[in-house]
């Protein structure tokens, strides 16, 4: 079994008055993933195996790309026990 990692992620919609709806959509994708997560004020942390994290990141990107411009900032910690 691969060690779990922690990914801190922040989604920022650009140039859009409907940004909160988009942030809520991203949070819904994270919640629906079934992975362990914690929502903080400026970011959300997700704890899972590396491949699960990257699958979630790809899903968020693919689902949000049609919604318009955004910055999706991530920081991954390579170890967690």
C-alpha cells in the first residue's frame, strides 16, 4: 500500500461575478470523491493516496475548464502517516 499524502488546494475563479457558485461546485466535487478532506477559510486539504489525489485534481480541472478562467493552486506533501 502506498503512503498517503496531503494536498492543500485553492480554487480561484477569474473575472467572474459568479465565483462563489464555482467554488461551491469544486467543493462538491471534493465531497463527492469520498476522500478525507478539511475545508478551511482559504483552502481545502485532502488526504489520500497519491493516485487518488491526482485523479481528483484531474476531475476538478476537467469539470471546471468549461466554466471559464481560474487559478487552481496546489501544494502536495509527499509523506503522511
